[in-house]
């Protein structure tokens, strides 16, 4: 499970009374939807980050999908399956 940041706890504690249940509900929904998400603060606001793949891996998938003409739907489905298994775009060629 992802971590809950104490700075986010403090942010929610300082929030207006009407906002606290909203913020807690959003926080719970984010952690339920993506259990491995990490909380952080950016620009003095809570952020949820999920960095399972390096930017180069994300770019490879996006370029692969974007260059498809008639097979885009199939590539999207394949990408979703590979991402769910934690595989990079060129996982077949990787050593490990």
C-alpha cells in the first residue's frame, strides 16, 4: 500500500471544517483506486504520485500507440495488459 504523508495529514487538519470530509473522501478514493500511490506536497498542495515507469518507458508506449494507424485499439489493449504486469514497452528484449 502507498504511504500517507504526514504533511498531507497536517494540510487536511488545517483545512476549513467543510473541506475536511471532502479531502478525506478524495484521499480514500485515490488510495482505493491505486493502492501503491505515494502522497507528497507540491506547491503547498497534496499530490498523489505513481512513478512505476521511467519517463522514457512512458514515452515509448505513447509513441508506439500514436504511430499506429489501423491497429491503435489493439495496441492500447496490449499496452494496458503489459502495464498491469509492470512490463516496459521493450520487455521482450530486456535481460533479467
